[in-house]
């Protein structure tokens, strides 16, 4: 009911005309309040709203004496009863409705408010979907759950977790809140979110059953989004199930902080159930108004006027009443009246027991809603103003951590600065000016009392070990097989798997499950698909990594080289009569022959003047110098070098010759002792072009590759089941019902060849964290050599095929292999030869000068000596023995008689 009084003011002007300023100020205005009286939020909100209405009616600067009445109705936490309560307050011609605190009830009342155009302002309904255009008269004076789900997703991302479990009550509040959480986690590339629902009125047994179900999942990061619960039933059940240990991470939305803030001093002991829990609390900046109201609240408690502790929703309820009061004040100041019009749609029900005709449409509802949206004032919760989506502009959240029965604030979150250790109102700048490096939180104590960030997931536990699929092969059982009658799985892949698990820093319970009947090789693509279908958690075996399989599962680091190869029959090649020439290439042989010739000439030049063995008739000298050169191969020279230059050159030459002989001997030995093999098939092209039958292993992807990628006709493809069939088909050949070659994966071919000398991976569920750890472990096995040991134990019982192939391919030695030695030998030989020639020229010039000085020629004979004569005389001088030259020098000095050197026998 709206009671009114008239107020008139006359203003005269000098022209004797007058203006009448007429405003209609009602005696009182009714505002409806619908909420659940007996609830955590309701108890604090009721007292806060009563305090607010008292302050408003005692403040002369607002409403100009009009009294604001709150008509309260109890919703009893029920959507139906809440709707009835809304009808009751609307019958009293309420111009606005404050509440409700429940999102489910808010959905119902919003439809009523839309129909009757009564603004609905809620201080506690946080369901994000209420901001939809479906409810244009709904205004939220508290932060939406979309805000705190953004913070919660940021917390998960901040600590690096990629899998979470969200537990929520199955109503609009819970479902839509978790839906907003899912959207935020998707933005941060979180891989998995498991959603587990609780009944609205859940019991302790409901919680226990749900938590036991959650333990079967991998993540250990929980986000709990339920209604405030003074009994903390959820965490009591978690502690009972030993889920408050250091393996777990517990996050709670602001329901937990609301519950804790409502505890009296006697109830604080319940905090022992919350050791290590991290929660959110709506951040309300410190102010004098807030401090004064808190002190006033304590006085009210002492007087017995209030039975509840003050929480954030109580402060928001207080500001909500003031928001409506300011809006009504501006509404009246604009000259608007409070009038109601019966609805034609409701009038047709006149005469029924429902009496819906009493409900009337508020004519000024849209105008009052606009004033509410334009509200801006400083309240207990800070600056109160609304965004375009009809939500209050939030101040942010506090991140709280419960440790040792105390609540600690470890950080703050705001739109502008994300995480920080200081309240957002104390920071300056914008979000762009703060990088991710600036985002930080204080030290958090996690469940179990540790400050180290928990891993946040487990692969399995003893109750549900990892289900590891193992191919039950019929052939190539060295990779993986089941021992007959023992149910024990062994093989190369199993050894590698168990060794890798030893390097993983946590326990991974597992059990092997065979895939296949053991009579034929299973289809590995089907095995990988069973991982995607959640039949297996992982698979261990000789699984090739191909494109189609990578789309279904994640693979670890490969632990054996793979790829398709060809195995074909080979024939022996008989040794050639000229096999002794194979160790060196043709250019190497030419270089060796040239070296012998050069050494023969050089040694003759050095020894001819001083060594009688290198003198005599020309034929004898030719035979001597070449026999000397070639005899150095056997180190048995009849002639001995006398000159210093000759000995120096011989030392270098013999060293070069020793290296050449050793290399020749080694390479020739390799050629004569290693079996030389050949095959008419040189590659996949020649195999396809010859149109011979091609063998493949049953179950291998080689069949699809040959028929679909290489377009080999399927009639040419022969399936083979075992290594014995491989050998039989290759020995028969393509003309006798066999195959020309077999195309198979490298590991199988290596295993096949390791037992025959006459023929030439792990998979995990998509986004599995174990795949990364297993890859790291495999790399460690490779670095330590353990992987090679396992490989040799299973596949190198008769020598590794790779080693045998390397031994069967001796290489010829090229000239480039001896380039350094030849360069050294040539340099020293050339230097010695140059020194020798310079010495000879010096001796000849000296000899000629002394001869000219002792026997000057007659003046009549002084003619220019021809160049050819000088050269002839020089070579004639060089041809003389060293002793004869020395004797000539002595004679020229003692007996000055003209004489010319006489040639000795050459």
C-alpha cells in the first residue's frame, strides 16, 4: 500500500506570472523481501536489512520523509513456497523485491517480476544464467558465479593442473555454476573435468558414495560447489575416507567462506576438518563504514538482537536495501508516481480461489529499474555500481587457506591484476601493465600439512590398477608372450616397461590383460581403439606409431627403431681372381705407383755422388734405383743410403709405406673372410615393378600401406603368420609358390634375421600424464645403456643383425684417406731436393770462381760463354763423385797448374 500527501510551492515572477512546482511524495513505500529466514545467509541478511531500513528512515537526506517499509516473506528454501511468498509481497503493492538468496527460487520469481514489471534485486542469487535477457527485471547486487569460476579456473591453471573433479549440487545454482567453470577451464586448456552431482538435500551417505566413486578417477584436484553447510558434512566424509591427505587438493567456492564466517567462537573447532583446504571469499575493501558497522553488529549480538555472525552476504544485503532506497528517491524526484494497473490476463481468473486478480502491474517498473541500474554510491562493500548486464561491478575475491584451525588470506584476485598478495585497491595500473610474472600468491599449506604443490593426480591405486593391454601374439613372441601354464607375461616389451616404471617417482599399480587368442596375431589398431574406448588404460607391446593410431591414443617415446623394410633371399658371390686389387681404388693404385717412381729418382739423385752402388753404366743405375725403390716394400735393400738427404727422405717414405701396407692387409683380409651377398631386389620400386608375390605379416599395417598407398594389387600380397613361414616362402621363391620378398616392420625383421644368417611402443589414453613420465623414463634407460642391454638380451642371441650387416660391407680405401701422409712425405722430399740443388749450385759457383782466379783466360779468348755450355759444365760437375770434387779444391789451392776436371767412369 502506498499512502500519499500533497506538497505545493508557488513561485511569483516580476511579470506577475507564476510557476507551480508540484511533487507527489507518498507517506510510505513498500518493498518486498523474499528469502529463507533460517539459513546461513538468511540469518545474517535479515538483521542487516533491518539495520539498513532503520538507517534509511532515520536519514533526512533521502526520501524526504517518506517511510520505506520492508515486507518480508519466508521462502523456506523452496521454489514453490518462494513463489507464494513473492505473490504475497506483490499483493502489498511492493514497488521492488529484494532477494531471494537461492538461484532456483530466483528463476521462479524472476518470471513473476517480468510479468508484473517489478524490479527484482538479489544480494545472493549467483547463478550466471540469471543475467540472461530472459530476465530483464533481475538485477544482481552481488558478484555472479561466472566471476568466481574464472578465479577458480585461474587457480587451477596457476598451479599447472590439467585434470579436475567438480562436485556440485544438482540444481540451477550448481549446474550453471559448474557450466561456467567448464567454460573457463576450457579457455586454459585443461584437459579433463569430471562432474559429479549431489542431491539438493544430500545426506552424509550421499557424500560418501560420491567420494568413493571419485576415487576411481585419476584426478585428485577437487572443486566443491555446494550450498553453505554449517555441519561441513562434505569434508567430514572426506576425512573419514582418508581423502584429506597430501595426495589430494581441495578447492571450495565462496560457500565455504560464508559458512566459516558465520561460525561463532564455539564452532571454530570444526575448522580441523578443513586442514589444507583453499577457498574463495568475496573481497570487501576495508573502510570506516565497514568498521563502524562491524562494531555495531557486535553490540547487537551482545544485546541479543542478532544470533548470527556477520558474513559478506549480510553486507551485500545491507547495501542492496540502500540501492533500492536511492533508486526510489530519484524516481520520486523525477516526478513519477507509484501506480498499478490490473492485468487483463490475470483478470480472467476472477472468481477463482486463487484471487490472482489482486496482482497488478507496476506502471513505473521500467523507470525504477533504470534508476537502479544507474545507482552509484559508497556502501559497506565499497563502491556500488552496476554493469550493462545488470550485475554489480565486483571488487574481486580473496584466496583463503585453512591451516591449524585458522583462516589465512594467501592472496587476492581482481579483473585488473589477476593474482596478487596485496589487496587490489592498493595496486596501481592496469592488467596490461602486469605480466604473468607479477601474478603470485602467498605460501599455501595443502592437505597433509605440506607446502609443496601436490601432483594433483594418480594413475591408479591398489583398488583399481592400471589395465594394461598386452597383445597375445602367435609369432615373434620375443616381443611379448605368455609363458605356457603360468599366466606370466614376458618379453622384450615387458622388460622395458618394468624397467621404465622403476624410474617413475611414484607408484603405479598395474595388471596385464591379454588381447587376442594366441593362435593368430591380433589387430593392433583394434588394441589402440580399446584404449580410446576405456577398455584398457594403456597398452604395452610392439605397437607401431601410425597416423590413425595417434588420433586415438597418446604414445610414449619410441624405444625401438621402426619403419617398413624389405627382407629378400640373397646369394653368395664367388671371389674374383683380381680380388687383391679391391682394397684400394684405382686412383690410390696410381698414386702408389707414382710414389715408387718418384722415390727411386730422388734417392738416386741424393746417392749418385756419394754412393758407389748408385754409379756405373746407365742400365745398371736404372736397375739399381728401381730395385731399391720396390724393395722397400719388404725392407730388404742391398744398397744402403749414405747421404743425409737420402736418409731423411727414406724415413718419411718408410713410415708412409708402413701405413699403406697395414691398411691394405687389413682391408684385403676383410674382403677375403667376410661373405659377400647380393639380391636381385634393390628397393621397393624394383619389387613393385617385377610384379612378384610379396609377403606381409598378419596384423601388420604393412598390408594397408602396400595396397592403399603403393597401389600394389591385393592378389600379389601373401599373408604370413610366423618366422617359419617367412623362411619357407623366401626359400621357395616367387616361381615355386613362395614370395620374392617380405615387407614388414623393422623390429620383426631384425628378430627374424637374428636367428637366420642367410637372409638379407607403449600406448596410453589420450592426454594421459603417465605417457609423459614413461617417455622420460625411456630416455633415461637409453642414456644409461639399460635399453641397449634389454635389446641385446632378447634380439642379439646370435649377434645383432646390424653388426653383421656392417661387417658384410667392406669399403675400398680412397686416396683421400692418405692425403695427409702423402702431403707430409712430398713436402719433406721436395725440401730436401731443393736444399741439395742449392748446395750443388753453390759448390759449382765456388769452384768456377777459384778456377778463374788462378787461371785467368787470355784477353783474346774472352768471349761470352754460351748458356748451354754452362749447363753442360754444371751437370758434368754434379756427375763427379763428392771425393773428386774435394780433391780438385785441394789441388787448386796447393798446385796452381792449369788443369781441368777429368770425368771419371760413369
